[in-house]
């Protein structure tokens, strides 16, 4: 299992830092959309710098029972080996949990945001923020979903999110 402390900063890190990564992704998706669902190519043309390390793209047609990743950022790929507590016979990774919202982006026809506290096998808690957003090859039919993950380690006793003012502007990023 990768060293989670190298993947996520400790709770003392500024909480706004992980929100900025999410907001940059939502802004990039909105800029690429131009009144229709953007293509993966259009989204990739936007410079997100090191944020691309935390992005994934899932092909919906090839996803039969589990996500088929067309793209998986190198840092995010390490989360496939970080497992949650209580997995039983079927171990669930942080990446599995982050990808659960693929269908929500399709149903909402726009970006879908989720915040969650995940408890790892070793008992550490990770506050995770995920956004998924639909992509299309023709601008109309959703064929892929892109997502980004951000988070930070927390002590179990410190776990909790803000009172709802999370600094995200997803409402303005929906399909025009």
C-alpha cells in the first residue's frame, strides 16, 4: 500500500488548497463546454498543470460492472492500492469510492460534487472531495465522465466539513 501521507497533506494544510484544485477542474470543464458537453480532447487542451495528476476519465460504453478508465492521473492511480476499513471479502479502494459518482454526473447532466470522510484500513481518516462531469464525443450524448479527486488526512476526532459554504461554484458550470 502506498504511503498515504505522501498522497494527501495532513489536516494542518490549508483546506482551501484542495478546493482550488476542484474549482479549477470545474472551471476548465465549463470553459471547454461552450454550450454543449465538452469532449475529452477539448478538456485536455486546458492547462491544469499538476492537477492532471488527480484526474480520471471513464468510458461509459466500456464500463461493464466496473469503470473502464481511459485516463488515470499518476497520483490518482496510487489510490487504487489504498483500501478502506471494513472491506470484508471485497476490498474497496479510495479510487473505487471516488469513481462511484460517475452515474451521478450523467443523471445531473453536469458536474456532481461529493465530500466524504473515508476511514482507511490503518484507521487513518481522509477527507475527500470529488467532482465528476460528463463528456461527449458529439456534444450531446454523454459518452464519458471525467473526475478529479482531492483530499487531506485528518485525525478521526477532527473529521468534519464546513457548514455548507465550501467555496465551490458548481451551479454556474452546468450545461448551457
